[in-house]
């Protein structure tokens, strides 16, 4: 009976496998969420979704499979299998205030409310708009959508406007985790966390058989030993482009910086302008007086660091390919030379670009830097960060 749900998930872009679907059915058969609608939702999500990015797609598919009440006619409801009264009572208790519960009791109680709904379904023959009795829209009847009644049963309405319906089917909490939507600090943390996860893949967590045997023989009783999980030792070095055309990307870069500082314990950062040259700095207010020699930075941090450049790579091509091309000072060596040095020292190195990827081909300087980086340039989106983290984890 859940094949339409499985089909809705696949159509909605949730990469659910047949094995996951069968595990879902096994859980239902074991009675893990009998007569618990919220438990059913969370169990289905845990069984079917293996990546945070697909939570919103799952919610849409779940709504399509189980909440399509706007397409149900009164005859369909009358002919359907009765819902356990316990379900409806639990939802009433969760979504109504004490005052609203008292109002329902004053009207005859929950039993009277559901009995009235059944009678209205039997009497009503078509769609109804407004009013205070029939099941319809925009009225004050206890049954329907887009109206108002504090003790009502909402039917066929996606969202609550007063937060006072008995049951809210479409509470989509994870919409902003889809990799096609706007970034935010929380989203970026999720994407950056993948580098930590990839770094731990293959870490032994199984039984230490030799250690267990040795310890058991020594102690005289069974002493199970497990191989400890490898600790996260990711070292990250980030270079941020600041000023000029990057001013329009300040907020996004701040979110990335904030997320990176939270997710990576061993994080070092420096600033540069347009292209990397012989000097970088930590404080933009003192960029002209407190620069650090780029060679010193490259010698200080060993080659096992993961290097990330963040910039729009938008500048005159001369700033990359010629000595003296910088717009702020006389650079003895082209910026491209410094980028090549970084790539030679650090095997794991990527460039994150806040400009949408569809615009990259129109900027010559961007194409030059992309070539120097060995095509390892990624857009500053969740999907782009995901690919970048995968590249760094190799």
C-alpha cells in the first residue's frame, strides 16, 4: 500500500533505494509507529532520507502521498477506512491551547465535533465557499480551509494562518537545506561538515579481537575492547579576497567564514586583494602596515593543510600574468606565479567563487585562475561546497 509513497519520493528527487523501502516496511511490520502519525513521519524520514539536502523534497513527497485532502471528495471520506480516534485526540491536544479545548468541550466535546463532521460530509453534495456550516473555504465552519474557527478541522489547506487548526500536515522545517536554495550560515556548516565526515571515512570502529583476548586473559573475565575512532585532524588554510568587486559578496563570505571557524578547529586565515602576491594580512584595517610575507606563510603551514581560496577572480588579466600588474602596489612577480606555488606545495587546494557559475565564461581573468587551479574552482553554493569538500578529501 506504500508503493505510491515510494514512487512519489523517486519522482520528487529523493534518491531512495529499494533496500531502504524494504527496511521501512519491516519497521512498520514490527510496529515501530503504530497509530502515531508523527512517529510515522519521522520514522519514514529516517528510513528514506540519507542526506540533509533532500529533507525538503521528502516533505513535499510525504505531503503528496498522505496529505492530498484537497482532492478528496466527501464520498471518498465516507468510504475510507476510519482513522483511530486516538490519532485525532492526540493532534487536538498538541495543536490547541487550554482555552480552545475548553471551547470545544463547551460545544459538546471532541466526540460531538467528529460526529458533526461525519454528518456534514453525508449532507454536503459539492464545494462550498464561505459560511459557517458546510465544509468549504473562507468561512467560519469548523471544517475546511482558509477560514477561521478555533476548534476546527483543517481540510485541504497547506499552511496555517492562525496556528489554531487541529492538524497541520505540511510543517516543512528543512526547506532551506536543499542545495538549490539560498545559502546561510547553518547551510554552509552542513556542507563544510562533509570534509570532516570524508576525513573519517574508513576509520576503524570494529571489535579489537586481539585486544579483547589479551585483556580477557589478563583480567580473568570477558573484557571487550573496541578500536577507537580516528580523531578529526583536518587542518584548513583559507585565503579571502577582500575589497573591490568582492564588496558585494561580503555577507556571503562572512557566513562562510563564521561557519568555517565553527566546523574546523585547526583553521588559519589570511586576506588578499584580487590575486595572491608576496604579502597577505590578518587585519584589513592595517593591511598596508602589518602584512605578512607569503613565503613565510607557505613555509609555516605544512603540506597536509587543505587550502581554500575565496574570491570572484574578477580583475584585469595583467594582475595575474605580469609583474607590476597589481592595482595597489608594484608586484615583483605575477600573481599567477604565487598561485602555482601554492598548488605545488599543497596537494589539496580549491577555489570557491561567489559568482554564479553560469557567468564564469564571460570573465577572462576567471578562466585564467581556473586553469591555474587545475579546474578546481567551485561556485559558492551548497552543491559547489559539497564538490569542493569532496575534492579536498581526496
